[in-house]
């Protein structure tokens, strides 16, 4: 394990501290005020300077993330609303921002009515609580790692049954968070599976001169129209009249991973750091970017997905709706990392 630039063995670490939580750990808590009252949280920290919240009552999504005390993610005004307050209120009433808000599993995009009934905007999974929750840390030789896992069931009594089994892992000495999801169809019939990873970033990382470096990109599209790279790779060029959705068309033939780097050229002095989002493109072939520069918002979201951002009913009509057969599973992997120094 590397601690503050020095290599340490497990034995040396255990000689110097009485509890590993002095360096890294997890602590379960419960919010107790306002619409957050009753919401479970797991506070996570490590020796690399990461601090963040995991939200077991909200699909095990990830809330605010800090690096050495610096806020990296965007926070909406809703907070971490308890699911009981979100019945029939829709996605926006509980969209907290944070590093990860999961969209799906039965719809991504606008609300719609499909063959089996109504589906709300971005589905219901983000307000479903996890079961079989497990968390803790363990040594492997001289490395210490933290893991949090749980299962979210998106189902109805006489219909669909999709299970999302989420593992969140990080090493004690690395500023990297990995999310590994396995979605399984536990029902008796083929079911659509739509998922989008809504990863949200705001001030002070997002400024007017923040740049977005997208690996393997061939074309940049907005509402089907091709843009030049300069139109959107710098945040100051984004329209100030409200919100927009961009699509990055990429050629992944040379790599297993897709990657987006968020680069702020003047942040944190000479040392600086960039934020990198990696995703396994075999199962997440689409990359979207949502920007909103309205006053009081000022947010950009990087959104790897397995589908287009369109209602399930439209995807079905166009023949692009993805299905899981009974007993079938699919794995999705997304990573978030702090990259020391600037990427030119």
C-alpha cells in the first residue's frame, strides 16, 4: 500500500495504527432531516483523499464525491430524498445529482406508454432500495480494498423481474471508484433492459474553460446534426439559454474501454488533476453528454448507456430495444478516477 507517497507493508501499517479506519473505511449512517429523513447512507473514505456517499435506499447510487476536500460532483436542490416521498412524483423530484444516478431498468428517456403499460421518465430503479447489503474492507497481501454490494429488484407481482447486483470497490491508496453491475432477468419471459449511468459534475471542476476529451470519437452530434469539436469540447461554448443533449459517436475497435476526461486548465494550481470516466463499451456502446448552464444549475453529465435516450415505446418501434431472456445476465462496468497532473 502506498500512503502519502511512501510504500508500506501490511505489517508496518498495523504497527503504526490501532484501527484501519484511521486511513480508510466505511460507516453506515441514516439521514434524519427533511425529505432525506430515514434515507440510509454509507460514508466511504480512503488514504488517497476520496470521500463519498453510497445510497443503499436509492439503488446504491453514489452521491457527493470529494477529493482532498474539493467537491467534484454536482448537487441538486432535492437532496437524497427517501423513496417513500417519491411515489408518483417522478424522476425530477428525487434527482440528487452526485457521481451516479442510475436510469432504467425498464425505461430511459421521456415517460411513455408501452405494450405493458406506463413507464416513468428514466424508469423507477433509482428510487428502489437495495437488499442483501454488504460492506467492509479486507487485506490481500499488502493491499487493502473496500467493497460495498447489494441487490436491487425492479419487478412487479405478475410481470417483469429484473435484478441489479451492484458492487462498488476501491483500493485504500487509489483515487479510483469502480462500479460493476450485473443485471439478470429472473422472470419467466424476455424483458427489455435499458440502463444509463448519469454521472454529474459541477463547480468548481466545471468552469467556462473546462474541456471534455473524448477518446475514440468519430463524430459529435446534437439532435442529429454534426458539430465541430470546438463547438462543445469547451464548456464556455455551450449555449447559455438552457439545456442540451450531445451524442459522441465513437470507434472502439482499438480499445476495450471508452473514456472521457474532464480537464480544468486552471484548477488546483500547478499540480492539478483531471477527472476520468471509463466504461466497458461492449455492453455500454452509447455515450451521451447532458449540459445545463441555467443559473443555479451549471452542470454537465457524462452518460454511458446501452441504449438511445428515447422512450421505450419508440425504441421498440424502431427495433433497437435490447432484451434479456429468462435466466440471462449482462455485466456493465464504469470507473471514475482522479488523474494526477493535467492531460494535454
